C-alpha cells in the first residue's frame, strides 16, 4: 500500500495548476465529485486508498504524455 503524503493537498493543487484544470475537471478525470477534490485541496479529508491510487495513475499517465513535470 502507498501511504498518503502529508502534502497531498499541495500536490493536488500543483497537478491542477500544471494541467490548467479546474477542480471540476480534475474530479471528472478521476471519477470523483467536485466536493471530493475540494476537500482534498483544503485538507479536510484524505483520499481513500483507491482514490489515491487513481490520482497516482492519472499523474503517471500525464507525465508519460509529457503534460506533467
């Protein structure tokens, strides 16, 4: 299992910034609600292990496509 990093809110914000996505667009890409992404960014909740893995796979895919540093 992959532990949730303490800086997850900042990571989500940075990924969104680099990809020029709104919270709604990121939520749709990950298959979660806007409210979920909003709570992650504000540090109110941490992602489930499944959601965290989806986020990691999304980031890996974007890195492979050259869209994310």
